[in-house]
C-alpha cells in the first residue's frame, strides 16, 4: 500500500483537481499523520500506521518557511492560484491555527494578493470560536460532510472522539453561507459491508442538509489515489454528475471532480 506523507510546513505547489496551482501549508509533523478522523479512503493512510515522532511546526517556523517559498515563487514562478491548509491531518487542530492564519493572509496580500487562501477541514473544531473566526477570514472555507448517517460516519470517516453530525450541521449554518461543503462519494465494501453512499438512501438526506446549511458552493468528488482500505471503488462520472445536478437544482453551485 502506498501512502502520501507531506513535507512540513510547506509543500508543493501541486495541481489540485478543485483549486488549481496550490501551495500547501501543512501544520502537522512531516513524519506522520495527526487527525481527528481515520478515514478508510485517506491518501495519508491509517492513523495507527503513521504515528509521528516529530513535534508540530511552530507559528514562527510556518511563517518563515512560507515567506521563503513565496519569495522564490515571486522570482521564479509559478504564481499560486491558492495557498491551501492541508497535509497530514486536520489543520485546525494546531493550537496556533488562528494566529498562523492571520500571518498567512498578511503574506498572501504582500506577495500574491490575487491568490486565494483555502482550508481543507473535517469540521471537527468549527465549534471553537477562534477556529470559526479564522475560517471566516479565508476565501475558501472547505468543510467536509460525507453523509449525515452516523453509522456510515463511524464506518468510513471513523472519528476518534465524539462526533455529533447534527451539531456539525448547526455549526456549519453559523457561517451564514461562508463555506464550501466537500463530500466524498464512493462505492465498494469495507470489512464485508457496503460503503456506497451514492444511493438515494444517503444522497437525499445529505441533499436536505446541504439545503439547510446553504453553503456558497458544494464540491463532490471521488477516490483519486490509492487508499489504505481495500475494496473501495470510485463513484462513476454519471453518479457524480447526477448528484452535482441535484445540488445545482436547489440553487447552490456545485462542481464534480472525478
């Protein structure tokens, strides 16, 4: 099994299916994974297989490394479309996330003011006021909501602490539209059980939650890289297109990535 453990605190730029030329900001250690989820489809592998020995990068280390990379990109290219908080786990778990965000925005404004700032988050810390305020300051506040079914969440996303999906939905509503919902759709089996969330049983309640949250956009996607769990399958283009069109029909922009 191949997994991806990203350098820290800065990696790339890489080409993102959804965001373009993306310079990654990894607030987690460079030698392992730190996440409040343990998704069976995560390209970084299972948490237990990649326990880091290094510490989290400090606020000062992140900003120094970012400025150095932005200076190089300013001189030599390419210009980033987006600065993306992503990497080896949940970025909002970093205790200095809000302070780091303020300096990232400052550097973006100085070097590439046309670039967006994005955060890829699993939503587990959006109840914290400082995290919510920091996410309100970014261009693309991308929050995960794979389903609203608790059994599916525990089987596929596998949160390692209490996770109340109704609370998550309420917290998402508090952004008053300043968020993008990101949902993984897939098929196949895991431990002998179906993990297909493309069926009406899952899509219809998820769609109702999307309507209730009223995000500015929805991103639906499927498996793109090797997964730690065997037996998982990509959703088809037709299935993703159908889900995308149903989101658009309720008045919310949606893009599908295959």
